[in-house]
C-alpha cells in the first residue's frame, strides 16, 4: 500500500513535534532537548538553518510552488545531515585526544526524529502528482 503525500506531510509534522520534546544530543555540559535546540539553535546557526528551511518548504508546498519547496526541503535534509557529520568529526578528534575513547557528544532520538521529519517532508513534496496523473 502506498503512503499518500498528505500522510507523509502529517508524519513529518508529528516527527517534528516528537523531536521538540525528546533529547536531541548530549554534550559535556548536559543533555539538550529539541525545543532547546530550536530556541537557542542560532548559536550553531549553520545547522539551525534547517528549521526555517523546513518551514519555507512546508509553506511553499501549500502554495503549490513545488520546485522551490523541493529545493528548500532538500537543503534542510542536507543541513540536518551536516550536523551528524560535524558531530562525528568533533567526536573523532576528541576521542583521539582522550583516553578510553570517551565520547562526550552524541546524538539522541530527538535528532533522528528531526531528520526523519525533514526526509518525510521532502518525500511528500517529491511525490506530488503530475498533470498527467502519474507520480514523480
């Protein structure tokens, strides 16, 4: 059974709300929830930009500006993935400098829900019907 684009959009929204209320990542100074990352995310503004890109993609999708919505959603997914890559690089450098492989920074379920939200929105936009009725 195929999942409709509206269902994917709702899943995206649900995952985003889950991401807000669950732990997103841990640092040496503590555990950060998604809502904290959203409110104070401008500190790591490069990765935080996925949030306004997701909002823009959702609005553009609603306005039926599918090409622009696809670009915004794809950039949001890439930006969200960039955080995981950055965290891996930071951890790798930190691990090589500390004994016993102490990993003081790691992602949690909130980050994965946030990433899943961006991916679900991108798929919902890309799966739009074409004028001839076929799916893209």
